[in-house]
């Protein structure tokens, strides 16, 4: 499959401190790729390099098969969208007028504004001035702006960090729909549920280095202890191994109506991250 992003031995140093210390990965065209790690691990620095806002110290990075330095050209900037925590809005203008301005810049019809607002659940608020909006609502406006032109590639830096659960789920639906149309999504987050819900593959970034990279399912299988927990009707819990022996044990319990619930002991991505890095995702 064609690569949308290629990164080789990427290093970025600030005041003798490495933010990235030799990072390698590829993002396939059409996938949702999660770049996961706690604050200060190098996630935002990576996005700034990949969008041409910052130069690496050493190493190389390409997007659309071209060096990231070319992304400063207007023809390339129309091919991707970005959401970061410093994406400014025009505070005195309405939500609707903010987005219409960007329709002109992206050369897309203004009808796209309604679609983008629906994706981020802001249709009813389109005439409000940006200055009156909450932090979470502003974040949704910025996201609407980023996907206004249905970009080939979308960079999202902690896209739901200020959102409530209802709007977060709404955003997930919109991102899946955009991805189904062919948009590749590069997502940074420290929310492991978000990564598990959205991403085809994830990379664990810790202290400027990638420590794991695989699909969420493969990682959970690899680090599973291959057991299930059985909750009994008498409120006791027992652990049963996966396999023939465990199946027979479970059958005997179920035959005598002793089983109330069964659930897998599969680890979460957060559990795996802590096990591999020794760090919490906060």
C-alpha cells in the first residue's frame, strides 16, 4: 500500500534536550494512524515537522512523497488539514463567517460549511461570535475548519481533549466518515480509548522514541495473559485459562448455573503502555 507519510531517523533537539531521538515510521494511505504518548513525549513536535512548521535537527520526513519543506507551498497546503492547540480563529466573527473565509482560501463551495458544522455538532451555533464560545466549542470550530476542504491528509493533535463525551462520540463518527471517503488521518493523543476506537495502527512514543508500533488488536493479543474472569452467582470470581482445560472448567460451571458473567482479561492500550514504558499517560 502506498505511503502517505515516511519518517526516517528523525531527530529534533531543543537547547541540548532531544524532543525526538531517532524516530522511524510510515503512515499508509487511507489509514488512521495513532501517535500515542504522554505530554512532553514529542507528539506535537512531530506534527509541526510533518506540516512544515518546524525543521528537524537531523533525519528526514516526507509527505505525499515529497520532502516536508515543500508543504509551505500553497498547492500542498490545500491537500492537508491541521488541528493543533494554537490554531487561531477570528474572535469577532461568527462561526459561520470564520468558516466561509476559509472556503475562499481553500477554493471550496460555501455549502461545505454546513456539512463541516454538522460533523462537529455546531449547526445550531453557527451564528454565534467565536469570542462567546467555550474552549470545547472553539476546538470544534477549528476541527470543522481543518476538514472543510475534505483534505487528503488530516493532522489532529489531541482533537477531543476539551470535549464532553457526547460531542466526542459525534466527532468520532465524523472522522470515520471522512476516513471512509479516503482521508488519511494522523492522530496524536494520550487517550488510549480514543486510539483503540479510531486507529488502524498505533505507535507508542516515549521520551522521543517509538517503543511499540502495531494494530491495537495485535498489541492486546501479544500482552494478554490468556485468561478470562468468571463472576459466579455467589459473587465469587475465578480466573480461567483460555484453552481446552479452561473450556471444560467453564462448561461444568455453566452446566450447573453457577456463572453470572464472563469477561476477558485482555489489557487496554493504557495498560500496555505502562508495562512497556513504566510511565502513565498524563
